[in-house]
C-alpha cells in the first residue's frame, strides 16, 4: 500500500501552494522549460488509443490508468490518464514532466509528451513491450515471464545504471523515492527501465538531506527515512537492495511466509 506525500514537487515544502492549477505554453509548464517533450491534443491521443477503449488498457496505478496506443507515424506509446480532481495527481503530473523532460538514459522510461484538456491531465511515454517487473516476476501465472539468471542479473545491473545516472551524473541529482518492482519496466529484450517519477525530488550538491513527509511504498522504505523523514540518496539504494532480493528469490517483500516460516522477506533473508 503506497504512502502518499503531501509536500511540494521538489525539496522541502514550507508554504502551501496558492492554487492547484498551473499555467502552460507549448514550450514550458509553470515556467519550467519542457525540453524534448511535446504537447499532444486530446484528439490525437483518443485516436491513438481508439478512444481509450478497454481493450487498450495495459495497467492501472494509484493516480490513473495506462493505455497502449499508436501514433499516426506508427510509433507505439503508453498513455497514462491521471485521475481528474486529485491534488496528488496534479503534483505527480508536474513532477513527472519537470523531472523527465530533459532526461534521456537507456535505463529510464522516456517521457514523450503530455496533454491538458480542461481538468484532464495525460502523460505519454514510450511503450515498453514486456510490462513491469512485478507482473513478470511476481504476478499471476498468466502474466509471469520466465526469467533465467542471466536476465535477472542484467535487470539488476541495468536498474543500478539508471539509479547511478540519477544520483551521480545528472545535475541537479534526482532521488526517485519509489524504486520497486512495479516501477521497473522491461523492453522487448528485457532491458530494465525505471519509470513513474511522480514522487521524485531534485537533490542539489550542496545539501546532505531533505526533510520531507514520508513517501514511497511499504516494504521498500529505508528505516531511517521511514522513521525520521530525512531523505538522502540512500533511501533509493535501500529500496534497490530490497528489489534485488525480490529478483533473486522470486518472492514479494511485503508478503509473509518465506520458506517454511511465516516471515517477511527481509526477516527471512537476515536469518
């Protein structure tokens, strides 16, 4: 069960937002340059998804539904429609755009564009063929994919490369805050791509931590972050460690009954 934040998009929030609405132009949103993303019309996305037909639905998250679509030029896309009227959805929408609009890496999901139609907000990503790691590794039998150790090892390494890029290479650095199996997508060759940056925070070089309300997913939260609310990049590293244990064991961290004992994955591993 996800723990939802109530702070601003980036850094520590010390004042309330004046409005839940935001201004935008073709080249910027809330004054932030959009870089490589484009603004789609509602008509374009409805055409691409066959008017958001139920047969095009490929997933559902805490803030909305994801549909598979095809643009006029034949490019496959994933269209994430955010829940109308949700203040959390507005924050996630803005954070996702600001975080990914100028970021490109083979182990990060590419944000192609967005759409704003009245109160509706939509994000458009590259389509990733093999869904998310949670379904592939830990889901129902019909959705599971056979992942041998070579594939599992490559998924661990690729995810680590994506995190290293966020933490060390891009400036300002980015802390994802929600590294987990369902936020790692697998392309046609099973290369991992970290997605869902709705809880991400920018992390300038000149600070040691960010004091913030807790956000993330139960089972993946670093204890010092969950208890004290002081966010560092180590929070992502802890979550990545839990993810690696899930990949190695094929067991979900938030469920008990590991081996012959009624224990959570981390308790079982420690023993």
